[in-house]
C-alpha cells in the first residue's frame, strides 16, 4: 500500500489530498513513466474526515495529474535513491529505506502555525531545562497533550491514520518536545514498555538532521533529513534496532550540506506497546 499526497492547484477546495493507492505498482508511479491500470484510490480531502474511493483506469487520469503526486510510501522502497536518507553502509541503507519514511510538506504553513499556537499555550509556564532525566535531551521543554482544538485534532487524526496499523491503538497522549536552537537529542531508543512499533513525528519551526545508529554498532548509521513541516514515520527495525538522535547545530549536516538548526518543536504520536514487549 502506498500513501500519496496529491497537491491540486486548481480553484477547487481540495487543496491537498492524502491518497492511499492499493497497488504494488508504486515504483511505476514514482518513475511516472507509465500509468497504472485499474487503480483503486481512497482519498481524503484535507479538511474532512470522510474517505472517498474512486476506481480509475489509466485513461481517466492524465499523466499531468499523476505527476502532481508526491510519493510517500510506508512500505519497502525498491528505489535506491531515497532522497532524505544518507547511509554509507548498504545494509543500513536497505533497512532504513524500508523502515523510516519522510513526507515533505505534510503540514501547510497555516497548520504549522495552528499547532504552534496551541502547544505554546500548553507550555507557556514551562522553562527550558538543561538536561533530561535520562540525559538524552538537552535544552528543551516538553509536555504531553491529550486534547486538541478541532483543527489540530484533525491533523493528529491524519497522522494516526497514515502512520499506525489499524490493529494497534494509538497512545491517547501526544508528546510535544520543544528544543532550543542550541538544544539537541542524544542517541537513545524509546522504551519498548511504553510505546509500540511506530513513532510518527511532525517537525515544526526548524529543519534538522536525525541520525539513526545501529544500537549494536554505532559506527553504522544513516542520516535522515527532516525538513520543517514534514512528517516522519519510524517503525519496525528503525525503531527497535537503531538509536535516534537530533544533531546539534554545529553537527547539523546532511550529505555535506549544512542544515541550519533553530528552535524546533516536534509533535510526536506513538502507538500502544505490543503486549509481548510490554512484559519485558
Ligand atoms: O524530536 C523528535 O522528533 C524526536 C524526539 C525523541 O527522540 C524522543 O522523544 O524520544
């Protein structure tokens, strides 16, 4: 199953659609060379909760329509050029390209602003701490939010629908982490007791580089470019076998290019732990 974001520049209100394409032909879409036949598309307009389904034949969709789809797959990618991933080791590249996905411009500027306003209200009394209780996070403040205004609830719902397997419930609280410009997150693996196999984070205010290092051999790692307003989904082996960290300002480089760091807020949805791992 492939998730796509369709951007329409027409005057219609359907500005951004999240589409779920049920087909194995994802690489055909990506290369845009040939239109797939008989594709079942379920899509949801941004500001509604209802899904619509269309069954299309290739002739019904012009190639220009398909070219407006930005691919976003939560499944294995066969394509060797995953633009947001940089890993020298071939096996690491393979694992991370299958288990870590990034959707650029998941949020519109307006949605980003709406989330910022609400989380800032929730954190207004919190001061930046220099170090986290387990020493993983530096110069930060954080909170957990259960309730959101109507507009932001829809965004959270959109993340949960895209990121989580329907059989596992999302955690009711959403983690909001605000790190200052000189803040950073050291390598760690999220506790398996408290959250499940998928971590989905929206990045507000600043782009950054997230490094995923093999827990058993930290010399093997991959860097992930997380642009402002993106959504990342870390799951399976990327979540369990790799540490993740957010690089500090001085080290914030992706493919040798500096990624300027500023204050960054992440809004992170997680799912329930698997009962088998909860017991560990
Ligand atoms: O800020 C992020 O996107 C990741 C946060 C993180 O590493 C954590 O909360 O465990």
